[in-house]
């Protein structure tokens, strides 16, 4: 049963990727507002963030494709164990250097399954209408620290 379920998920992901590639070839970057014979986008395939996925029944931590606004979809890591949080940064094993340029911090870098920074551009898109942020840090001695802000936004580069 589980293998059949996983096969269906991989098939759906493959189909979505094929649709995106076809649209990119004929229309450029996906834009849900595009309307036309060759440029329609099926934006209902994407959820706006990890919390929406969680609320719809997704309970497994992992990488998901989201569409928080009228831009293009992008992948994020979702922490479903703790209630559907979109992870912005993770330092898992030190395999990715965080000594980067401004451009790299704007675009994001790393591996969503390991060490990564999701990117200021994506964080802006996720928080431009205000959102919550929960910061959880583990010290080298294993002690956990956290803070929670209920009103959090990141402006785009043009307003900085």
C-alpha cells in the first residue's frame, strides 16, 4: 500500500514538473495570472505554505513545492512534526559554508535536505503580509533555545 502511495506521489510530481517545463518553454517563468491557450497555470496544485499543507493533512517532514503569492512556485523544507512550519535556515551537519555573498543570501543556497538558507527573496514572499517566526537553536552542549515573534516581515530589496 505504501509503495503504491509513494509511486502515485512521484507520478504527480513528475506530471507537475512536465507542466512547468512546458509552460517555461512557451511562456517564460510561471505566473498564475497568465491566461491564454498555451500559458494557463494550474495554481491549485500548490499550497501557500507549510501550515496550509499541514492543515490539509500532510504530516511528514520534508521538501514541498509552495506558491505563497502570484509569483512562481518554489521548494521549501517543511517541519510538520512541530505543526507545519516553513524552515528558513538549517545547519544540520556543517557541509555547506554560510560565508556567502549578498546575492547568494538573496537567492538562497544549500540542500533543502541538509544545510541551507532558503533565501531572502523567498522569505519576503512568505512574510510580506506579516507572519509568525519561531526560532529554535541548539547549542553545542545540546541545550535548546527558542524565541517566537507573532508579527514578522522581510521587505524586498527595493525597500531596503
